C-alpha cells in the first residue's frame, strides 16, 4: 500500500514493487486533471467522480 503525490507522482508514504509504482505513475499522468478535480471535491465534502483504471 502506498500514498502518491498527485503533482509529482512520487510515493509520499508506503511502498510498492517498482512495476506497480510505474503503473500508478502512468495512471496519475493520464488522469492528473481528474484527480485534482476529485481532490477539490473531496475536501469540500462533495461526492467525487469515478476515474477509469488502466486497461
């Protein structure tokens, strides 16, 4: 389990195997704008939108 920075894609807390880190970083890169929008909704107490997984 790990927590990633939306802005940099780097791990903040936790640990994952290198392959999974690369997959998460790719997903963050593809969906950064959606992640930031969802984060703003979450901190305001609003329901967030689902974001597509990597396929």
